[in-house]
C-alpha cells in the first residue's frame, strides 16, 4: 500500500512535465489546430450602440469545452478589417475572438474603451442566444480585451474599470498623457510596440504604459526591431514572433495553461527591447487544467441499435469521444 501511495503522489508531476515538454516541442503554428468559423450581426449577434459592426471567430470541434474569449478594437482612422487577421489566428488556437469597428474613425481612446465594454455585453449575450453556435459554449468569466493604438489604450482603460478581465493585449498602444491611476490594475498585460513608430513612439507610449502599470501586475513589453506603427501585420509582425508571444500570453493567463509561460517570456529574435517581470516559477499550476496530448474523453456509449448503454463485457459497443471520433470495441471477460 505504501508503494501505491508514493506512485500516486508522484504521477501528476511526471505527467505535467511530459505535457509541458510536448507543448514546447510542438511550438505554435499559424494557423493553430482548430478549424475556424465566424458569425456576424446579420446572423443575430447583438448590435451594440457604442461600436459599429462585429465579427466573432470561433474554434470548431474543441471537444465540448467552454471557450475563453478576447475582444479587439482597432485604432485611430482604422476599420475593423485592420485587426481581423487576429480573429482566425486566435480562434485556431481555441480562443473565441470578437473584432469590432468603431462608430467613428476618429473615436477617442475613451470611446474605444466604451466600445470594448459594450462588446463584452454582446459577446456574453451569445452564450444565452438560442440559435447561436456559441449558445452555452462560452466561459463568460474568462474574457480578455485588446486593441491597436488608441484601441490598445482603450483596452488598458477597460482593465482599470473591470477587474474580471483576465488579460490585456495592447498593440502599439496610444494614450494621451496617462497617469498611474489610469493604468492601476492587476490584469496581466502584454504590450507590443515598434522601434521606429513615430505615431506612438515607445518612449512616449508603450514604455510609459509598462512603467505606469503596477510592478505587482504581470506584464511584458516586446518592442519589434525596425517596426513602425503597423496596423496590418497583426500576428505576422516580427516574422511571426508577435503571434507566438501573444497566444502564449493568452494561453498562460486567459486559459491558465502555464506550460506556455516559458515561450511568452523568452526574448524574441526580432526584438529591439524585451522586458518582463514575470517569473514562470511563481505562477501557480493546476494539474486539473491539463490533459495529455491525444487524450480523448468518452462522452457516450451506445449499442448497435443506437441506444445509450453502460459499458459492459462480451458485447460489441460503440464509443463516442469528445473530439467527434467513434470506435467500436468489445471487452472480453
């Protein structure tokens, strides 16, 4: 009995290490492992008054798990289309992504903050809207926000108002004369900036965002070497390193899969400056959040007549798994 107890005690640690090694070896692909679909307002999505137009990208065949999500808003004089390449990318990695437009191209960072807050209402509504492909599929307690330029500044302001937000993605963020009070939040923050950005120079914006966000907040700033105020490249910026770092940050703090933390904090090859206060060893790990690669869960067992039954021996049964696969099995006594 003592030997059995020791084995049970050490098994979770071994499995967790193996799983993290597997994730690091697999790295992060673009697109990710999930097929992606999307819905728009003409398909029943709420039309919020504080923004104009939206598209919700979502992963398919995720095995029945509830989705975490992120809402993203564009920058000054930019339309929704400029940030839409984030939608398929993040959704292909299992994160529902809602991109929105603004009521006016010249909307302020305050109006973009309000647009994100309004979009949160619309996204949560999809979890309750019968007929939505996301009906009762969203984890409405696991939402991140992000944006480009003034949209990134607006995302920072949302975090200061709504402590339920799980992560912030600030892309080349712009805020006019921010104060420590504006950025006083404890939401994990990743900042992307461009070394040659003359619209939102890092020394006046991204660096200020990083420095004014509390030292107790998990934060990271990735300045891309020779990059400008780039609204179009999205996850492909920095030779794809931006997408890798953003998805790793969201996996770590939004999906709570800390196996991605070492990827997030590792200095990017294309960076001119890479700063973080995150120590992966300080982030708590819940073994229950992980499951080994290729793990499949049985969701139903039926007989040859299609009737749901309990597992039994000496009988041909059909096993239906959470990834959509089906197997026929006989267990002999």
